[in-house]
C-alpha cells in the first residue's frame, strides 16, 4: 500500500472554463487537510497563492504555448481544446511532468484523455472527480475514480447503494406522476402520448462527451445507419438541449434527413419523460439522461459512450460503456465533504489529525445550490408547487397581475 504525502490539484489546463474544477478543489482542500494531513495547495491557475506549482516555477501559459494555444482568440482556443483533448504535443506534456514528482498523487477534475494516458505512461496516480450523470437523487452524487486500484477499492466502501438509487428514482417518479395526474384530473393540461416513440436526446455542440479520438465533435450523422435501424417501427421525437437552441434546430433537421421522418419537438422535461408509463425508448450520442433511463425502467441506446461511466454494484454495466472501462464510484456530496472519507481512501491507517470525521447533515440540495447545477431537477422542485406560486403572489406578483389587467382594460377602452 503506497502512502501519499504529496497531493496536488491539476485541472484541464487547456479548457477555458475554470469555475467547476476550482470549486471541486476548494471544497476538497479542507477535508483532505483534516483527514490526510496533506495540504493540496492550489491549481497552477491560482498564481496569487503559494503552492507546489508556483514554488516550483511551473507556468501554465508556457504549457499552453508548447501545446500550441498561445496567442489564440477565445473561439480559436475552444476549437484547439477539442483538437487537443485526446493528444497534446509531447513537448508540452514533458514540460508539465517536469514539475510532478514520482511520489505525487494528482487530484484532477474531468481528467482529459491526454493527461490520463500521460499519467499511466509515467506511473503517476490520480484521483479524478466528476458529477454523476444520475441527477435524480435528493442531492447530486460526486463520482470518484482512481488509477490506484487500492484507492478505488477503498472508495467503493463509501459508494451509494444500488437500493438507495432505486428508491430515489421511485420517489421522484411517483412525485412527477402525481402532479401530472392532478393536472389531467382537472383538465388543465394534456400531456403528449409517448407510446411507440423513439426520443433523441440532444446535447450542446461542444460537450466534452461528444469528442471522438480524432478530436472532432461527433454528430448524429456519424451514427446514421444505427439511427435508421432504431427508428424502424417507431415515430421519432426530439428533445433539444435548452442552452443550444440554434444547434438543436440544426440537429433536428439532420435527424429528419437521416431517418426520412419528422422529428417532432418534445416539450416535456427529462423526468416527465422518464417517469411516464408510456412505451418510449431513448437514444442519443452520450447524454447523461440515457444513463438515468434504466433506473426508471426505460430502454436507452447510447450511440457513442458515457462521459462518466458509473460502476453501481449489482447492476448491468452502464449502457454504451466499453467493456474494459473502469467505472466511477458514486458517493454522496456529504461524504465528499467528510475528512474521514479522504483519510480512509487515501491514507488508511493514519489517525484523523482532527476530531471532526464529518460535518453534521448538510441541507437538502446543498451541492446543487453550491454549484448552481439543477438541470431538469429544478422543474421537479417548482412545477405545480403551491409554495412557489404563493411566494410569487406574496412578493408582488399579485399586484403586478392587477396592474397588467388595469393596463389591458385601459388599452381596450382606447385610453
């Protein structure tokens, strides 16, 4: 068992977004310090704080220059990041690992393939963090995977139980169906019939999960033959990503050309679709919603592969996951914040340097609130909820409605 006395955090230095990885490192820093007695410092991008990176003289701009990203515009850097996602010039990789000693454990966040492969080739171990694609729980799960098999086995001891995940899916489905029935009982809304449909789940065009080995972002046209086969005997529906409306329209048109049938837009949110008793199948390139589907008894077809292959004991492999893929372990957000989790996973046998093994129970949705990541769960929380409607009314919504009605009446009278 290898002890780790040096842990440093390293994000994807070529990716333009920093908020999510830096937040993960910030949240893990104190629990690791208390649990393992190791200060992980800060990532190379945080140059105002002393760390293993700045003290050693590492310059992230020099790394980017060696990788071929120096002096490019923001749009050009996005395209270069995609092209370099799987392979970075050896001069840049060699420069980076000049500052990583053999006894270092890297704490990464959404580790890119080039860095994963470079760590393997040099015998450097890492612990990678991602958010789980199973987003229907009371709070999200943090996914953890380590190249050190011993750490992986110890993390698995904290993994969320299969039975609990099933309960979370069952509770959410019951919740959604109750509110749907209420609307239908009063004749206030009619929900689309999904029976016999194949629903394509869209993504944003620069999603990392869409990047193929050659550095090109995959599109539905890359899977035309399989899509035509899956569509046989089923009508086609399309659920576009809400943050990529223009791309969604292009993708929907492309699906229609491939399949030769209309791809009607589906207005329902993810959990209305997953919770229905209708016979609907899902298909997509790599959307996390496809990994959620089996927990609701739905068939899902993953055309490429999951971005976060989840290892859940006692369940089949994640749909579309490669047979040799190491799965991520899911732990509760509260577990991720616990010093005892880090101590037992990374430095077992050491006593906790501090007496706090874990925080007292954190509030419901605490992780979602910190990261401001609700996805379609936000619709579950506020859809048909009297508290939200009453809150709107009592905070000025009622007066606003009265004012609008008065203006409309005045306009109708020609005033």
